[in-house]
């Protein structure tokens, strides 16, 4: 039997949610907070292959269409607007599997979950504690610097027939996704943190800790 929204909120009371666009520093901050406060760390990116396997075409039609495409079709021949509107994780596909995984983790001492798949309109109804969620909104410069530092700038684009154009499409799509998050978080009244090239890792750790009410 499925839990009611009120029951889910209570069952997930121990969860701290870090959402936001790619390249905002979510994974780094989550690892620091988990280590510092003895929390479980759940990275939604790591679960994507397993969630794709657990999904059906009926449950995740956008994922099924994406899997059927080659790399040029995914990242080169479509407009960034189309890429944004049809990307399965941005549509919330598989979010229920994230919740299932979180419910299967121990509630003590708590869980910090992070990833771009934590869409505000899906997370906000699950918050028993409004201060247990925050979204990181990176500037284009910060996002590009983050990808460059990881060595992942060309990881996807480099698999297409026109890597520079594909990279431009990806960066444009990610910028539009960040702006969408900015609008949605504002409309829902949930906390955000702006991240730019002047933001240090220590600054971000402190800001997220304060947002969560954790000792800094």
C-alpha cells in the first residue's frame, strides 16, 4: 500500500535535500556534510543507470526515446530548448525510485541526498522540515570552470560529430535549466544559494550548513 503524502513527509523527515543545476558543487558539499555530521550520502547521479534499468517505457517514455537516440540526435541535431523539454530526468521520470531508495536507508543519523534530479516541485511536498532542502544555482562561468576542473567538459560533447557545437548546446540547455529552477524555487518559496566564480568551497559549505541548521 502506498504511503500518503503526510506519511511520506514523516518518513523522510531525516533527509536533507541538495538540488540544483549540474556543476554547482552539490556532490562536493554533500560529501563534506555527510563526513562532518556522520550522515549517509546518497548521490542520485550514481543511481541513474540502475534507475534506468528499473524503469519501463510506460513509466518513463522520455527515457525510452532518449535511449533509442544516437549521440548526435541527443546533443547535436536538436535545439537546446527541445533538449531541455524532453530530457527525462528534467521531466521527473525516475523520481519515485529516488524516494524508494531513500525509504530503504536507515533513518539514523540522517541522509543527505543530492542531484539535479531533485526538482523543486517534486521535493517540496515531501518536506516535513522546510529548512531541510536547498537548491544551488550556478552562474555560467562557475559551471564551465567546474566542468573544466573535473576534466569532464568534453566527455559527452566529444562523442558527437561536432563537439564544439554539442558543448554549446549542452551549456545553453544547462543555463536554461538553472533559470527554470530559479523561477520554480521562487514560486514555491524554497531556499536557494547563488554560486558564482567568487564562491569558495568553504563559503558554500558554510551557507548550506546554515540553510540546514547544521553546526558550521
